[in-house]
C-alpha cells in the first residue's frame, strides 16, 4: 500500500480536516469581510487556518500562511525549512459557490518546494507530491472524512501529456484573466498552434497541467507564495517547470517580498 513521508502525511491530514471545516461553512449562509487590499475573507479562511496551524505547529517548522501575521524577513531569512499555506485558495470561487477552491500546503526547503498538497473539498479530490521521489498522486475521495488508509488506496499517480500535438490547451484563471494572458494566447496562434483555453479557479490550474488535462499555464496577474508553492511541488514532481518571467528560473520561496513575479507553468524543454 502507498505510504508517504511523515511530514507529507501531516500536511495531508491537515488539509482533510481543514476541508471538513470549510465545507461545513460552504453549505450554509456566511458573511464576507474584506482585508486592507480588498481581497475577500470568510469564516472558512479563518477556521481552516486555525486547523492547519494546529497540525503543522507540532512539526516545529515555521509557517508562512496567508492568514497569519507575516514575520519580518530579518526573522525568516535563515529558515532552512518552512511551511507555505493558503487555507482557502480561491476565496472568490468559494463565495461564488462554484467548487473551484482549494487548501494549499507545501513544505519548502532552501527556497524550493519539497512536498505539496492541494485539496479541493467541494470535489473531494486531493493531489499530493514528493518532489525528491518524483511522485505525484491524485485521489477522488468518497467522503469528506475518508481515513488516510482509504485515501492511499484510492490514490493513483498522475503525469503530464507526452504527445506533442498542434493543439495547445492553455489554462486561464477563472477570476483573473487579463490582456497579457490573451496576448500570450495570440502569440501561440501566430506560431501556428490551435489554442484551446481552459478556465479554472485556484491552484487547480497547476493540477490540470500536472495531470495532463492542459499543456501550459501562463500567469501574468499577481500571486503570492502561498498561491503557488503547493502547485509548484506537484508540477515539479512530474517534470513540469514553474518559471519566473523575471529571472527565467524556477520560482523560489520565503523571499523578502512574498509576492511572486509573473510565471509560466510548462514541461521542461
């Protein structure tokens, strides 16, 4: 039976428990508040964050979470390992009740994603990866409280597309499609490719490329480290790069500025 590293197991357990809490709120009336940057915040974000922190704090590894107070870089810069967490990625999708929101948990080592978990509780679908082992899996769960043993039994390895066709499936954001992305699509068309666009919310966009349901994901709108770390782990585990448009190198984590540059998710050349 499939087994995982203990730290990855803790991250999976945390995501499942957070997912239960999120769905208990999703199925009833809830209020929406707004942060200083006007991004939405719900009770689900806060409850999921508390649950995840309670699980991860036991590892004695520091945590960067969207809903935690961010520590100054002077206190973070010497961290070898850290968790990078988004308790509810795609809060706008949660509010719309379209199901396209996720729990993102990644373990980062020396700035590089090592393990990643993305859980979409509305779909009961979970992705998890070990980058060093070059293994990534997906499980479609039967219930929100599936035990780990059942999750492992249901898990199947994922892999990206192998065939090179003239049709290119480009992943676009459900809530953040912009002119730069449309220009990117036009540039592919000018090279003779037939382009199909696939819209998806939250970090599920990374998963579409990692499991071979899309070819490429260009992102020219702002993201934070917690939006991308788990998705990058899952992609990296199956040979997909997440490349900064600024440096032309993989995105790195626990930076002084936690905001990401624009990036491109695509197979290694």
